[in-house]
C-alpha cells in the first residue's frame, strides 16, 4: 500500500515530442505528489508538484495530470529537448503521527531525448 | 527554490574507517532532514528521518549503530558511516524540509567508495 508504481522504466523521445511518464498509487492517505528530475551524479531537483484537490498543474513545458478516482498521476513534458534527458522520479508524501511526513518514490524513468 | 548543500561530493575511504557527510540548509530552517541511499540506476531508499533536536527515526533494516545521524541545529545534519565496508559504497543523498512546508529539497549527493 505504500508503493508508488512508475512506468515506463525508460523512454526515448524525439526532440520536440511529448514525454509522458505515469505513476499509480494505492494509499489514499497520500496528500502531495511531487516530481523530481535527477541528472547523473547529482541529487534530485524538485520539478513540479500537485495536491489531490487539483486535476492539473502546469509550469512552463511541464504539466502534471492527476486522476484522484483512478489513483494515478502523470508528468507531461511538452516540446522535449535533449537537455531534458535525465531520470524522473514521481513521489507521494504521507504524513505520520507527530507531524512528520516522508516521501515514497517511484522506481524512476530514464528519459532520453534524441535530437 | 531552497538550497541544500551536501559535503563532500565524493569521498574514498579505507575499509574499517568512518566517514562523515554533512548536509546544510543554506537559506531556510530545516526542521526535518532525510537521508537516502541510492544504488546505480535505482530509486532512492529512505534510510532515516531526523527532526532537529531529536533522535533519528530509522527505516526498517537500516543499522542505527552503523549509520549515525545527528541533527543538532536547524541548518545542519550529519551522517556518519562507521566502520565502513565495501558494501557501504553508494550514493548518499540528504534532503531537508521546513516545518509547515511540504516541499523537500535535496542536496547534491555524496559518492562514497570504500576500498
């Protein structure tokens, strides 16, 4: 129930195309869903995040679509560029007693954008 | 976004020695810090959560006597890998969060190699 399932494991997209990464969860107690971008040898960087009371959030070329009833959310990268080539992680946050929360990460998607 | 600085970025140590990794929040108060371990091409595995001034909460299977975590101030947490062995070689990443905020920001990571 604590898992976040992410797909695909890897993705190849042509420059200018749309990259789509999907995640699914089971635990309805999750209340915050961020996406992180990680380049090799670096820590993850927060890209965009959404809460379950919103169905879509857009920031520049990045859009999160959220389907609460299906317990799924996805990241869309419009006009994908070679510089977007990285590993993307979805995550879900859950709050525990004592007021602290932790992130549950998906397995990651390695995106390669070809010129 | 908020800045989390992790040091060192790379460290090589001899088997049996101890290594300390520092994680600093530069422009915000990190009431909670998280330590992760990441193996090549895999997701982030949460090792422990520490709240400022409190003992760290370790995830199941993580040896608390081997991975010592100190969070003595609102801007600094340290992870000490004691009596390091080659199997401890990994990429260690910290993240920090301010009380009342859901966003977690990550350090650059530390590549530990035990020889």
